[in-house]
C-alpha cells in the first residue's frame, strides 16, 4: 500500500484482483462484503472514509473520479478528508 498527499488530502492506494483502490482515512487494504445487490455485490474497504476504484493504474484518472464522487460532501456539506 502506497501513501501520499495531494492538495492537502492524505490518500492510500493499493491493488487487489486487477482493481486499483484510491482511499482516504486509514484503510487496511482488506475488503469486507457489505451486501448483495440486484446488479452487483458490494464491499467496503476496512478503515477507509472514501473509496474509488477502477481497472487502471492512472493515478490522475482515479483522483478525478474521487473529486467527482466526493464533490457534494466537500463543497456542500463541508466534509474535510
């Protein structure tokens, strides 16, 4: 697991089964089954406060995805990661 800071936010990144995960918080790298949905099964990353993933090694692409996914929480609710 690699840790780094970008624009004042601490991130961790790790790969599991061909997926790359970009997380905030204190992730352990462990995936835990959450629930089975109609379209897909869902898992959480233990210790993470926000997570995006993709079948890519491009950190900039994952960061842009994270910015999009967390925009409401950051801009409207004022959540600091």
